[in-house]
C-alpha cells in the first residue's frame, strides 16, 4: 500500500470527520502535496504549525468569487470543485481538486479577491494556510518563496491547458477528464467522484451531450458500464489517443 493511500485512510471522512488533524497528519498531508512536499522537513513542520484544519459538508461553500483572499488550501480528503461565474451569471467549471491538490493560491498575493468560487463536492477536509503566516515564513525560509513561485507558475500552466481544453471538441475533452481520474488497477475501473449532472457541468456539456459522448466511447469499446459512479476501462491507449486528438470517433 502506498504512503498516499495509507494517509487517505488515516484522514478518511469516517468516523471522525469533524476531528481536527494533528500536527503529524498535517506534516504528512503537506509531504503528499506535489510542490510543498519537496521542501525541507524543518520548513514542512513550520507550515504544518501554521496550517488550520477545516472540514466541509457536501455542497458547502469554502469561498466565493470576489471574497477577500486570505490564504490558500490543500485538500486532505474528499473532493472540491472550483468554478467561475461570468457577468451573465453562467457557471463555468474550472477544476476538480482531490487529496494532495492545492487551490486558492491567488490568496497569496492577490488583494482583489478570489477569482473563482470553491465548493465541497462531497464531505471534504482541507488545510488552510493564512497568507500572513506564509509571508512571515518566506522571510526566514527563501526556499518557500521559490516553491510558491513554482506553485503559481503551475496554476498558470493549468489555466492555459484549461483554455485549450475548452477549445477542444466535447469528446476529446471528456476522454481527457476520464483518463485523469483515479483508476482501480485490479478491477480496471475508472471511479467517477461526481454525478452525471455535475460531470456535464464540469465538461461544459448538456446532460444529453454527455450521454451521447459516453455512448460513443462504449460503442467503440473504449469503456464499458460498471454501475453507478464507475466505468470499466477497455482500452486505455485509445482513450489517451482520443484525448490527445490522435483518434476521432
């Protein structure tokens, strides 16, 4: 069992969902994040001391677009969705954040407010890192500044990829999302963490368009039905080719 899987079990949502994470689990959560996990142990301990453990119920807002940005978050359990409302009030899904994912990084240097909203897709836990505490640590630990610049650069790259994905046709966009989801190697199953309706919103598709796209993938024997919230992956190579635009159905 991997360290990440063991950590997810230790921070699981049952039975002590409301319990605060202790310092040891905070440290482990930071070590399991992509960028902060590469920092020195001493600095990770300092970050863990500054971090605030928070829990959210399904559908609960974490912050709203335009709220004063006070810091950033690290998901330790569950799923969080990030979305943006345009001037006409139309919702645009941006990201789906699982354990180990950092979001709200604009809260580090942005005094204009969060550029998007965050909401718990299911019961979720996060670590919150207040901006001022992080800025104080950057004075003592220059390596933290470099890591934060890397984090923001990564978010810019993700945003660029997101714009590219919206320019893609619906089927490649869906295939790319499915290929990024958790995969049960033993059962060869893709685990979908959200409802079809929310998946359609995330893909910027109507439920009918999503059903047609799924049907095309099943007819082409790329995936097959595996019950609620699960699809069997028949041909991963073809799914990746469809996602990259190398194969068209």
